[in-house]
C-alpha cells in the first residue's frame, strides 16, 4: 500500500504516538480521521493540518455504538478506510496487593476496558468497512496496526493491569491476521519500549535520565516519530502480517 493512498483512522490521534502518526501520514499524502476525547487538541490538529486531509470525531473507544457511528461517518466522508492505527490507551499502575490492601477491581477493569476491549471495539468495525474495499494490485484491502508494549513480555511490578491489556493485544494479533487473510487485510502490532510521550512529562528530570540510560542503544528515550515511521514501514511492506514488532532499543525491562 502506498502512503499517499492511505485513508486512516488513528485512535488516540490527538496526542503522543497517535499525534505523531497523524502528522506523519498526512505529511506523506495520506488522510486521517482522528478518534480521541480531547476535542480542543483534535480540532486544533484539523485546523493546522487541513480540513481536506484530517477530520476529528470525539470517540470513546469503549463505546460500541459510537465506534460504529463514527466509522460509518469516516467512510461517508472519505469514501473508505484502509488503515487503522490504534494508539488510544491508559496506564494506571497498581500492585495486586499494596499496603492499602487488594487492588480495586475497578482499576483493573478500566485498563482492560480501554486498552484491550477499546482496541478490539474499533478494530471489529473498521475491519468490516475494509472488507468492502476493492483490492489493490497486491490483493490488499486494508491494514490494522495495534499498539502493544514491551510490558506485554516483561511487565514490571505494579503493571499487572497494563501488562495484561497489552498481552491481550499481542495474543489476538495472529488469529485476527489469519481470519482476515482471505480478505486481504493485514494485522500487525507494535510493542514500544520507553517512548517520550506525555506520560513522561510529569516525571522529575533525574527519573527521566535514569529511564533513558536503561535503553542499550540508542541510549535515550524513543521518539513518537519513530513509532510513526514504523507505521509507514508496515504500510508499504505487504509481507508484514500477523507479527508483533518491538520498538525498544533492545531494552529488557527489569522487575521494577
């Protein structure tokens, strides 16, 4: 698939990895529908990047009806969808049992609901829309890229909910890729390591330096644009399917 032919939905597309992906796809000639809850930031990106290239839909990824309605509106607006990049997610830390007692079940449920069920919710609707596309010369009708994490493999103490949600994304990559192979729809996942997103902005400088120094090479935090560049690489390489790619500078997370 050529990047200039991309018509994408990017969840969480108004900040962090999603914003970088939105900007990069537009720069390469693609069109993007941002699904996010940050109306101010979403509309600002539309104004900055252009109404012809970008639209914004306030979207709670856990809301089934809203996902269905908004995907339908994207198809009506742009004519089709051939790429979904799911970046919407939350990271709520908490030990299973702390000094305050057992982790509140609601906190675990919330992370699973947003990160895993929210990802699947938009995926199921977008995939159905992609099935209606005419295949390109490679027989390809669409591409789905979900965001996992190195925490899916090396979850740290206090990351039980986050690791479980991202492990679920890893686990569903291959079976969904196999299901949609006959439709010419590829399914991939990216597992970022330590990326400099808004999640790190509140950390004191010594903590940021310590985290950056833990990455073997490059010896720094990753940049959101590097995630977006990997999205582009997956888009243009039709042989990438059913796999999880780590984007982590060879880091292997320790227990804490």
